[in-house]
C-alpha cells in the first residue's frame, strides 16, 4: 500500500508528482468546498445584515480562500513560490502593462464588494440604462434591464462613471407624471382630478403623500406634474402608464381637454 501511495507519476528535476500528492489535493479541495459552504451558511444566518451585504462579505471571503487555496495547492506539489515569483517578475510587469483594463476591473470589483455603493438587487441607472444588479463578480457585474436582457458590465464602468442608485438609501423613490390641459380649464378642478387619479393607483405609496404641482404656462397648455413615491422602482414605467390611463379617463369624464400644439400664422397681403 505504501509503495502505491509513494509511487511517482511524474518527475522533472526536484519537482515530482506522487499518488500521495494527488490524494492530498483531493482531500484539500473537499475541505475547502465544505469550508466555503459552512461560511456561506454562517454569513447568511446573520439577521442584522441585509442580503446584499451578506453577498458582498461572502464574495470577498470566497475570493480570499480561493487565492490561499491555490497557493497552498501549489506548495503541496513542491512549487517554490518565491523562486517562481522572482523569476517571472519581468514577465508579470509586461503582462500588467498589457492588461491594465483587466486589472482595473479586478480592483473595481473589490471596491464594489467592500464599500457596498452598488449591491445585489440594487436598481441603478447608468448612461440612461435602468437595470437591477443580479450578480457582482471580481471582474464583471451582471445586470438585468427592463427589457429582461442580461448585460455583463466591466466593474470599472460602475466605479469610473457617474450612476444613479435608486435604492442606495431606501427602496422608495420619487417619480412624476406630467400633463397639459387647455387654458380654459378650471385649475382647481384639474388638481382635484389629478389627486383622485394618483390616489386610486396600486403601487403608489400613501406616505409620503402624493401631490400635484402647477409647473408652468406652456405655449399651448397649462402644465401640471403629479409627484408620487413608489417601491416598484424597476417596473415603475408600468405604474406611470397606468396612472396616465387613469388621468386620461378622468379627464374625459370631467370634460377636461388636453390640447393639441397650436400655432398662429399671420399672413401679410
């Protein structure tokens, strides 16, 4: 049995691979896998931390354990890491210069996981694209758009560019729907109808209280904005659409006209 365990499968100078090394590596991988599962369960059992932060903490711990495992695994086969790093220093410098963007993405991934400025399940807006964060990896972040399309973004895009995080402090954000009415309309009636429309809609919060604002005297209309808060951030366009439909129906019932753009043409004879 001992002869089988000590049998050399491959040898090159001082480096050799024995059956015992393969067995040790297998046991080592099993232990690391079990350790990761135990750590994941322990982290996700903590009630005082939200799910997004639990994911960030687990990701950082997982990457750290993977790096340590790779180093330890190489040492099991007799690799002298100090000699390996010293001998490849010049090569690493050349690779680093050629892979600056890749390293920038890795550093950005660590920053995102540490400072939690963008977390899993956050609704963000980047360059006009509204999406929800599905997964944050060390190099890339996977997001889901309102068109139900998955997009893989380099992490540096999230740290280098300005973005809006709709759920950074709270899961409720403020939105508005605008509408214009004819100059002959009764302003108080219009405000009352708009309040009735927004109060009857599902997905719109009662607190803070929605309100109506008379925003401007337009070229062809009196312009109003309906201001409201909602927690349906990712699908808010559906709530806006339903509100516009309700406003249109109530305007028809109350004989309130939404005017067409008008132009006055003067002809000199």
